[in-house]
């Protein structure tokens, strides 16, 4: 069975809600999903042993949350090359964080990324629940064909 790790960074919980829905989508597909808050990640060893990595942060003042920036520097040491990747985050109007995370995973870590980052204003409005679960399904599907 494949294994996915979801690491999220949130201030008011919305990005955590999205992370939980992505995890649901992964699990529905028969793949294991582990969810952790970026604040409990200590070093690159915590990233060992997964087939896919999904990193998420909310956007504040046009940027990802500081803890996620730090986590990306930790990830640089984890040799994620060729691993499946995706990114997500809650946002209000501009939503820079998920795209920045996605580009870092793609161009710096050289990961095998899904179609694009997932940006949601809320985990419940306008079909967002299904979109987040579908994102999880997309991650699981990529694990299962590789
Ligand atoms: C002080 C402040 C600054 C924000 N800056 C941005 C921003 O630059 N771009 C954006 O898209 N959303 C911005 N937002 C909206 C948050 O990204 C949004 O509320 C999001 O749902 C928070 O997610 P979280 O609950 O995971 O922290 C800002 C919110 C606050 C309170």
C-alpha cells in the first residue's frame, strides 16, 4: 500500500481543514495518509519513507507562513527527487503560498508533481470539499500507477 505525507501550516485552521479533506481523498483510494502540522516536524528524518508529499500553507501578506518556509529548507535535505508532490492552501484574494510551494517542489526538489496547486477560499464553500477530496484522489492515483 502507498503512503502519503501531508504537512500543513495554518493560523486559523482553514488550511488544516483542507489538509484533512485531501487525506480523506487519499484514504478513499486505499492509500495511507499521515497528517502533520509543520510545527511538529523536527528534521528531514521526519520526511523519510513516503511515496508522495503534499505541503500546504495559508497566504498572509503575499507569503507562505514562516514555519512552511523553514520546512522547505528542511525538505531540501530529504532527497525528494522523483517523489510525487502536490501543494495547497487557504487564501483570501491573492493566494501566493500554494504556487510558491509547488514551484519549489517542482524546480528545486525535482519532484513528480500533480497538475497544479490547490487554492481554496474555504473548505466548505462552492464545492471546495469535493475539490479537496479530488486532489487527494489525484495524488493516490499517481502513487498507484507509479
Ligand atoms: C492579516 C492578514 C493578511 C492576509 N493576507 C493575505 C494575502 O496576502 N493574500 C491572500 O490571498 N489572503 C490573505 N489573507 C487571508 C487568509 O489567507 C485566509 O483568511 C485564510 O483562510 C487563512 O487560512 P488559515 O486558517 O489556514 O490560516 C490574510 C489574512 C489576514 C488576517
